[in-house]
C-alpha cells in the first residue's frame, strides 16, 4: 500500500502557480510559431497546391520557375561581365594616363658600351643594366613594373633551299600597371656568332640585346645619339700608292654606305654592285669588302632577313 503524504498548503499553491505559468508559456510559443509560419510568403507552387492545381498545371509552373531561375542567373552573369569590362576599361585608362606621366620624366639612356666589329668599325650602344637602373624608380613612382620571360629554343629556317631547325632566342617584355592592365612586347632573333663565346653565352648576348630593346620600346624610351649604330665609326685605313703613283684614299662614306646597303640584300646583290664599280672604287673598297661579304653571307644564311 502506497503512503500518500499531503504537501503543505503553501507548497501546493506554488506548484499550481508554476504549472499554470508553464502551460501559458508553451501555448504562447505554439501560437507564436504558427503566426510566424502564417506570415511566411507562399511561392507560386505552394499557392497552386493550396488552390487545387492539377498535375499538368504544377508541371508547367515548375518549368516556368526553372526558366525564371535561369533568367536570373543570366542577368547576374551579365552584370558581372559588364562590371568586369568597366574595370578593365578603367584600368586601361589609368595605364595610359600614368604612362603619359612617366614619359614626362624624359629619361634618355646613355650609350656607354663600345661594340667593336673589327674592320666593319665600332659604335656605342646602351646597356640593359643601365636602362633598367634608370627606368625602374620612375616606373615604380607611376605605378608600373616590368619583367622579362626568356626562352632558348629553335626556329624552322630556310638555308640554301633546305629547311632546318636553327637555335633561336625568344624574349617577352611585360609592362604591368598597379590597376591591373598590362601590355607585352615579343622579340626574337638568332644567337650571336662570336667564336670566343660558348653557344649559351652567344644566346645570352642576344637575350640581353632583346631585353634592352623591348624595354626601351614598350616604355617609349630613347637612347642618346640614336644614329651611332647607323653611322659606325670606321677604323682609318692605311693610305697606299695607286697605279698612277698618287696616294690611294680609303672609301668615301657614300660608297661604303652603298656597299653596306647591298650587302644587307645578300651575296648576289653585293656581287652585282661590286661588278659595277670602277677599278679605282674597287681598289678603295678592298679593305672593306671582306666585312661586306661576311655580312651578305649572314643575310643569306638567315633567309634574306637582316
């Protein structure tokens, strides 16, 4: 038999009051949840189901809903594409604006290195290290940086009527702006032919030349005395005695320039030009003809391109 112990009246009253409060809270939570569910917006599909739509109607509504979702995605993609185009356009405008400001620095690269070509003469040229040292601070101030990619590879070339792979040097110069726009310049050429150098050193010499030229070109930078490489300083030739007993002078500038121009066309053009000279002109050009023949042979070897 269970023993029932009656609680004091105060405890019973407190328990009843607590039970009443708990019941009220639970009922309020249920009512609140129902109100929240009732205030949620119904989709088209939900509304159709509530109004007793048929299966065919529901399927059509689903198709329309999918099409609407795809349309929204297409609109979002188009907005992103247009925003990206606007960003690229602004970046390109900033690139050209800051490049114009950089050009206002008016940096001119000096020609500090002498290139000796033996009997063909010598000239002064700028060096890549000098150009990079002078241009880097100014480019950085205006938001630019530059870099080069190099590749030592081969190129298909026609030599004496036969195709073959010849060593070739490829250089790409990138000029990049802080706002994201970048431009590039590709140059390539054959390696040098100095016999004292290893094949890799000859490739490095060409790479250094292409890096310098591409950097100067993409930044619009000039070098001092631009005509030096076109007007090479010739070594003075010894003056001898001609057949008539008079001193024999070296070739004049116009005759030597004409010979160089023909040599750049190849051996056949040089030979034709040489045959048209007078005996006195050929005698004056004897000291230069060997260098002209070597130049013409190189042009023929390179496929007729200087």
